[in-house]
C-alpha cells in the first residue's frame, strides 16, 4: 500500500496513532502525501456569504444565528438576487473561484429553494463555482439543486457522534449523514468538515475525521474550523485550543483524505500567520476569503494576499466547464 492509497476503513487506533506522532514526523508525512496530489504552493479560495441571517430553529451551541441564543444578532430576510450577484462579482474580482451561500435554516422549504436556485444560476453565469449550505435536505431537494447546476453542498458533521449531543440537540448526527447521502446520491460534490475547540477530547477529533474518511467517497472539500466564541452562545468561554493541536488535525485530515481539499475556515482571525503557515505545510490547500464568514469576522483579502506572497503561495484559477466557458469567456 502506498502512502496515499485511498482508504475508507480507518480504525480509531490508527488515527489516534497518527495524532500521537512526533510533530515533525506527522507534518513530513502529511506534506509528502499532499505533494503527490496537489501543487504544494497553490491554494483554492472561496468566499462565503450569509444570504439569510438569524432566527434559526436549531440550537447549535456555537452559533450566533440560533433563535435559542441571545447574541444580539438581528434577523434578516433572504437577500435579493441582485445583492448576491454583486457580492459574488466582488469576490470573483478579488480572486475567489467559488462562491458559497449560507442560509440559517433547519431545512429549506421548496419555496425557499426556488429563490436559492435563482442565485445559483446567476453566480454560475459569472463563471464561478457554486456552493450552498441550507441545513437538512430531502432527496428530492438535492436532486433539484443538482439540476440547477450546483457544484458543492456544505453540511458539516461538526464533531464526533459521541460528543455531538453536547453541542446540538435539535437534530441527530444521523440526520447530518442522511443529508450527505442525499447530496452524494444526487451527484453533487460534498463539502463536510467540523469544528475544533468546543470542549471535545482528542478522541472526538479522531472520531470526527474517521467518520469523514470512512464515508464511501471522501468529501471533495473538508473545512476545518476553529471555534469562534460568540457571547451569548453556550460555548462562549470554552478553553482555547492549542494551535499545534489544530495543525495536527489538519495534517491527519490530509493523510486520511489525500485527494480532498482541506480548508482553513472559521477562526483564522485568532490564528497567527505562523500558525496558518504550519497549516499549509500540514496539507491545507483552501481558505475562506473575505472580511466575513456568515456572521463572524475573517481576515481581509489584502491580509491574505500579503500572507500568500510571503509564503510564495498562488491562488488557484477558476476551472470552468465547457458550458460556462462558452457563456462567460475564459476571462469572465
């Protein structure tokens, strides 16, 4: 078996043994695997926009948008399509190749989905990849999103099955897996990862990655988030995670899922440039880009561009399919 053979049968002991490796050995192994599948000096850049903010019926302990938490966040209606398109154009002009749209719903209604499909079509016409995160889906809804040309659906599993109930009680871990199954069966690329620093144990981080790596097909995109502590949420005041533990999780994700894009997501405002550089060395090759991630702060594009320049990292260019090449032109 080569170092980067795709596997879907990882045991917990094997994964915990990876976490226990000396730091230098772990990063060397992860970087070696990364270089087999990706340009080590290229990063894929996505931008995330909240298209419907607040008043979510879920009780996710980390989320400022839950109606069950008093965070002072104002409820906002679904954005009009022209505002979404303007935001997507601005993101494209700053180098983003994928535009992600997030709505604070437990699950979308069919009427909601009609409006989101309009957004997907409009963003695709700009020559960008599209991603949405709308909560739980039915199989029929996943099919409608596929027919609309959606490229990626994001639905994080958040943490281990064992720790999940400490964070969320309004849906089950299996509900998360069911939506991922519907998305995969519909032929949409899967974006799924988790959140670190919620009070979970090291074993929970290993179990979360085990669940993702042992899916029948690895997610094409694996966002790894650091908890952003929002006052008024149950997880506010959680002990901060050691940055090196975060880097270890990036490295193990890269080893378990060699061909997936591993994305640095929420929490980068609390990471030093040096921590982020170690994450890239450990196999991260995607970031969320832009000043906001739904309702929380994110490093500005200028700061990211300066960091990429210091590290000699290039931003990946868009790879358009034939239909969009013809529609938009290679320079869009």
